């Protein structure tokens, strides 16, 4: 080894394991930068996915308003990209300076993928600039298809970048079992650690969650523009944009629990004790908070739809059903939020008279909870179906039969969900876990087949009146803000759960956290951190949107026709 | 516009405050870094109970199964009308005191398995130091019974840290025996595996393991349980302890490997 190499090695060996950050401490500094970076990253990865879809709808249906909407989505990305990069750079700086040995360990294993990550981020940025600034230049004919291809490419780069970053954090959770504390990190094969047990489930979960998150933030942006609109046309445009954003968020949210279930299953298979820590250990109370947040999302999302029906002529036919839908959602939320397997001390156990509450314990088990959440999903879908049909009267000859078949499918799906929910109380846990698959399949089959029937049934349907876009009460727009805040907070909470189950390990059972912040904090502290991160993100994203607005007027203002009140959904 | 901005700010801050308040209103549980337990010669029963509770709810991982009412008997609450563990431990096995029964259940968990449950409990004396073991026994006795663990029960000079195995003056594994059946009993293999009709069915049946694996494969599996997983048992991957390689002597390991390889 040369003298220089020896000197470098000596310098590296003398690195302190940890340094502190003034005021808030090293852990909080890394927590905030990582979380805010992740929120921006989720936004810039989620929005291109549905921007490309709405652009395609505009191309295929030849509807200009979808193209404008897609461009407006993309406009929101421009400055958000810079913010993502800035917070990413801050995170790297904090990791290298506050956790130098841990960073050196990660870099020794993942070095090549870190370079690739940086390179792809550059490609992604340039593709975005081409995609946005070439919008009007490549607007027609074959050039438009090329432009759409750029949108696809933007998503490809973004997805690869996310997969690479996910490999680092999932390695920390579930390193391959042959890697031990004594394994030399430079001898580890890169693909071996990338393709770890939780990598693909986290990839899929994040892809879907990014769409949910992006949709919610876009809806909040639109609601702000709606509330500050000066003309009816502008209000109509942003009412529609808010509706589309919320529709995207809620649709993707329905699929998200299934991806979460897969991730949970992989965690259990990788290490039972980690799974039990997550679901029944010190994190058990977290799921009660999660249930509350999901309840807020379902209730607020449905509330927004019900308010939206007030601007649709013909929707009054369905208004009497609203109270029953609300009742099912509230009951479902109560059951889902019922605690069951909680960490309790001996006094608490004695006060309960057992490990579970004598009455509520029966509602807290997975049989009841899975049943509740599946019925809530079905109810939300029914709300959307009523919204979709509000101003239409089907004219196809089989309309009545079609509606009856749809009703029968709802009844059948609900019956399957209830049957397996009740049956679950009388079988062993291993059998009961399998029942959730049947419940999910019943709900998904119902959603897909009822939608297909509805699409065919609404062909040439008689219109009962045009949707009065813009005729929404302001409280509907504040509901969109509640949804955006709740989605963002939920993302922070689940990030804490995923990261927190490693407890006092940087890399699970391979590299221990020996810093003064090694203990995993309780939910109260975590909640304060999450709220701080959400607030920082929301303030910054508002600033970013404002900044974008300074440079360029809204695509609506620039190009919308004066009489442009949207007629459909 | 100012009014709208203020209302939006109020909605955002109000929502954040609500979630933060709820999360702070529920019981606060922090996951601590496990500490090595050091008990002096004059340790009191109260100190033992307090230390035992920490091990029980922390590094011991006992609450993973005990307390759910499904995998293992409840210990801190009533179990089928017999009261908490301190009240029923002396009546479990004839001729065994509460302290003896509890030590046996931690040292040889398959020696007596409560009816209705599977023999899935790991040998805790291999995972915890003697001080931690006796602290847990004191804590369990305190649950409805009388604590009679004393400093004299705890072997001197045994400060094996949490998570470590063997060593530190501990007795040789399986008493140093090279009899494969004694090794299997000491290792608690039948807690999960069946062999010659004995044992549980959580993990693959070992009765004909020699027809599926050669000696090298069996040795590798014992030393590195994560090296392979039999199809159909993926959900139990990670359960098998990784410590057998350090617990057994080379002679014991080879005796066990050859014994299993001969089971065709």
C-alpha cells in the first residue's frame, strides 16, 4: 500500500462513529431531511405517472382540456425537482458528517449504485425539462407521440432512481442472512444486497403510494386556486382539477393496502420477531393512529364526493342513500380502530381483566378489521358509482338488468367479505390469514366488473344536465386540504414504522446503532417530528408553487377558451 | 384572499395538531437499547422483580407469545381460571416448587408443555444470562405468588451479556455428551421438528432427512439455518436459532450430523 493510501486508510479509521447536530440532535436532523426529501421525491415521482396518463387521454379522446391539465401537473414539478435535489444533498451531507462510519459502510457496499443514482437523476431532470418546455413545440401529429414518449421516459428514469434508493433502505431492514457483523462490506456482491427480502414489496408499495400522494397534493393545489379564483371559468377549471387529483389519490389508495399486506408478509417471513415488533410489539399503538388517519381519509374523501353531487343535476335521486353510506363508514372505522394486541404492563392487563378487552377484544382481531376495511372500500366505490351516474339515465335496453346485476355483485361481494370475516373466528390463525385473500378478491372483482358494466351501460346515456363545475361550496375545498395533510402525515407515520422496526440497529442484526439516539422513540415524539416534517414540506411546496406561478401563468389562464366550462367528468 | 389564506392555515395547523395530540395521548412506549444486567450480592427481591420485568418485556422477547392467548399461555393474567403464573406455577408439576418449575420451563421448555399449546418455546438459558434468567423467574413469581429467588440462586461470575451464548463459565452443551439424542434434547430440536415420531410439526420432519440432504448439507443447515429453506416452510424461515455452531463442540456437531444423515 502506498504512503498516500496508508494515510487515507488511517484517516478513515480515525473517523468518529457519530457527531452531533446543534439544538435538535443528529437523529432529528437526519430524520427531518430524509422525510422532507422523501416527500418531495414522492411528489416528483407520483405526478409524472398520472401526467402521462392524462396526456394520453387527451391524445386518444382528442380533448384539449386533458392536455392542458397534464401540462399544469408537469409545471408543478419543475421547481419541486430542485427542492428534491437540495434536500437530497442536505441528507447526504448530514449522513456523511453526522453518521460517518455508517455512511462509509453503506458506500462500501452500494458505491457503484450511488454513482448510477446520481447519473440517472441528471437524465431524469433533463428529460423533465424537455418534456415541459417542448410541450407546445411538439403538440401535434407525430411530434405529440414523441412528446408522450418523453413522459414515459421520465417515468422510467424516476422509477429506476427510486428502486436504487429503495435498495439502500431495504438493505438496512432486511440484509441477506449471510451478511454478518464480521462480513467485509467490500466483498459483498451488489445485486445480492439490492435484491433483498423487502426490496420489491417496498418498490411496489412506494410506486402506488407516490400516485396517492401526488394526487392529493395536486388536489390541494387546485383547491387553493379554486378558492382564490377570480372568474367562474377559472373556478370551474380548478374544481375539475381538484376532482381529478382527488379521484387519482382515492383510486390508488384502494389498492395500497394490498401492497402493504405483501410488504408485511415479507417482513414476517424474513424475521418473525421484526414482524411481531411491528404489529404486536412496541409499535402496536401506531396501528390505532393509522386506523384513525385512514378513517379520516375515507370519511373526508366520501364527504367530498357527496358535496360534489350537489353540483350535478339528477344527483338528488341518490341523496337519501348518503346517510347509510356514512353509517357503514363510521362503523367500519370504529371496528378498524379497535385495539387488540397491544403492549401492556401488568397493571393495564389486570385492569382489562386479561390480555384483551372482554368485549372489544373480539372486534380488534384481524377477522373483524379486514371485514370492516373491505366494506369501507366497497362503500367508497359505491359512492363513486353514484357520483358517476348522477347526471345520467342509461338508455341501453338492458339497463335495468345491468343495474340489478351490479347490485347483486355488491351484495355478493359484501356477503363473501362477511362470511369469511365471521368464519375467521372459528379457524386457526394460519387459515384465517388466507381468508383475507378471498375477501380482497371479492372486493376487487366487484369493483372491476361493476365498472365494466357501467362503462357499457352509460354509452349514449341520456344527460340529466351538465355538471356545474365550480359550483362547489368552499368547505369541499378545505376537505381537500385535510386529505392532503392526512396523506402526508400518514406517509411520515408509516415511514417511522418501517424505519423504527430496526430498533437499535442501523442494519438489522449486522450494524448496531451505538449513538446516544439508538433507542427508538415513542409515538408521541415521533408524531411531533412527523408534524414538523409535514409543516416544512407544505410550507415549501406552497412556496414552490407560488414561485412557479411567478415565472409562468397557469396553463388554464394562458390557453383556456373564455367559455370553457367543462361539461363532463 | 387574506381570510382564505388564514382559513387554510387554520385547517392545516388544526389537522396537524389533532394528530399530534392523539399520538401523545395514547400510552408512550419507547424501544430501549438492551442493557447488560449486573446484580450485586445484596440484590433484593424487589430489584430482581424490576429487572425481570424489563427482561420479560424487552430483550427476552417473552411478550411475543405470552400474553396473546394464542401461541402460549398467558403469564401475567389469568389462564383458564388458574390465575396468573405466580399463583399456578407451584401446581404445574408434582414435586416441583414454583421456582424449580419456572427454571425448568426456561431451561428445558419441552420437558413440560401446557396442554393445548405447541412446544415452540426456545431454550432461554441459551439466550439470556443466568442473572437475567433468575430475574425473569422472580418477576414471574411476583405475578400472584411469592418471590423466593435470592442472590444465592444466581451463580457467581456469570455475566454473559444479553444475546450471547455459551461461554463465560457456562456448563458444556448437553453436559458435553456426544450422544445425538442427548444433543437433540438439549438443543430443543423437537420443539419444532419431528424425528422418529416425536416432536412438533412446525418445521420439516427429520425422520428421513438423510434421504433429502447429505451430511454436508445438514451441517451447513445447522451452522447457517438461513442457507436454505424447505419448500412449504418459507413462512417459518428465520425461526431456527443461528447459535448451534457456537453452542456445540465440533465433536457434538459431527455426531449430530452423522446421526441425521443416517436417517434415510
